[in-house]
């Protein structure tokens, strides 16, 4: 097993806690939040760039599945319930801006695994199941830290470590 050969997380295997690599010393919850935000933003930008390579100007119409458009519209509606005065500003957003601000990791996964898109993304993501599990992992750690203050206390050390490395 590779983990045993490089001794990565070996101390947890020996303690019988399962495999979870520890975070580097000094990595805080705030660091993890920034890493998650940065990962989401870079993933969204990458996906938009790749979709544009396939569909050009029609990337939104042809490359983004309806389920994703519906989720984004729902997120915008939920946002406007809290701050209705932003309606005019949001009306001016491009589809790219809406995707960047209101898509979720579920949306990213759905765009990538869309059959007509997968041919481009497979070289970056490898396997559909693995890619899906990685986006689910990102979603889980994101939900543990961002937008769910009541759950922050419940995030265990193993989950934080896996979130950091994920």
C-alpha cells in the first residue's frame, strides 16, 4: 500500500483510527475556509473555460444542463428573498457571473459529467465516479465551514484533515 510505503498518515493507521492524514502544523479553520473558497472559484473558472472551448459563445445554452440552470435560478431567488434591492444588479450579471456566484459543487459535477461535456473533462478528471466523489467531498467540507455556523462545532479532526487534503 502506497500510504504505508511513504508513511503518510501511518500514525493513525497504527492507532486504529483509520486513515486520515494530519494537517500541516499551523493550518487553522480559517485557512481551510480560504482553501475551499479558492478551490471552488478556480474549479468554476476552469469549467467555464473548458465549456467555452467546446461551445464558444453558446456555452451557457449548449453546455450547461437545465438542472444546473434551475439550481442557479433557485439560489438567485433565495438570495433575493434576503436582499430584494439587489434585483437590478443581478439582472445585469452575465451568465458567467451567475455561474461563478450561484452555482454549487453539485452544479459543477453535473456540468462536468454531462455526456456531451465529459469527452473534454475526462482527461482532467479521469473517472466519473471518482470525480463525483471529489465534488461531494468538496461540498461536505464546504457545508461544514461556510454558511452553516451551527455545524462548525461538529466538524471533527479527521473531517478537517480530509477537508484540507481534499
